[in-house]
C-alpha cells in the first residue's frame, strides 16, 4: 500500500495518554469489583474523591463495598466526612486495614460495625488525641485549644462506642501515641478479624 507524501504518519500514543488509558482501565475494574482505596493522607481532596466513589457504587447496587485503608491520618474533618458518608449510604462497607491505619484514618475506619472491620496480617494501628499548632492572638489560640479538647472527646467517644471500652479508659489510652498490631487491635476492639484473603470478607 502506498502513502502519499501529504498523508501524515499515524502518531504513537504519548506517555500521558498511555497512563490515562491504564488509569481508566483500573478505575473500571475497581468499580466492577466494588473496591475503594484510601492510600496516603486524609485530605479534602481524598475525602471528596472517596465520597464520590462511595455514592456512585451505592447508586449502582446495594451489594457490599470493600474499602482498603492504608493512611497515617490527616485532616480530621475530612475523615469525619468519609465516616459519615459510609454510614449514610445503604450499601454495607467492609473496611480492610493494610500497612498502617492512624489518627483520622482510625476514625473513618470505625464507621462500620466490628464484624465488617478487617485488617491484613502486617497492619499496625495508631490511636492518639488530635494535635494543633495554632498561632495568632491569645483569644484565637484559646478558641483553637477548646476545639481540640472537643475533638479529643469526640474521637474518644467514637472509639469507646465502637470497641465497647469505657470512655475514661479510652481517654487515657489516647493521651499519648498508642500503637497496636493487628492481633492487639482485635483484642482492643478496633478490628473484628485479621484476614489473609479476600474470600474471608463478609458478603
């Protein structure tokens, strides 16, 4: 077959186009598998993305959604948003911890009943009180300090409610960083079961 001199050669796909195609392919597979990933810091951006995915999956079907979490935590209110959306939708969510689950990530992890809280064998958990470093006028610093105290009590109430532990005991536990292995998290009440395979998840 002959090609005229004026006819352009077909252009090869750019690296950006290849990455976009792969991303679209993986997004489609994740949606069909009803799987949502939270890897990295909890932020407004990640919360908006996860909320959108959860709502779309919920609209698609009432079948369980599997959410894998590996996060050091981050913005508490963004974690609150994910926590509340998980409770808001009709589809049940299986929460699977992997890597490490800390701070605000623990808060959103606790959005589901204990029987739907799982972790993989090498997962570690970190619970602690919120921290802050507000500056400015003394009155603003005082307001910020009051809000941190409120957030600390709210986090402690959630942990106490979802683990069955006394509130006073939880308040003591989160006074400093407390690390837990998967098995220790089961004993504490954060996790329902340590699993190794997807087939062990609740349907």
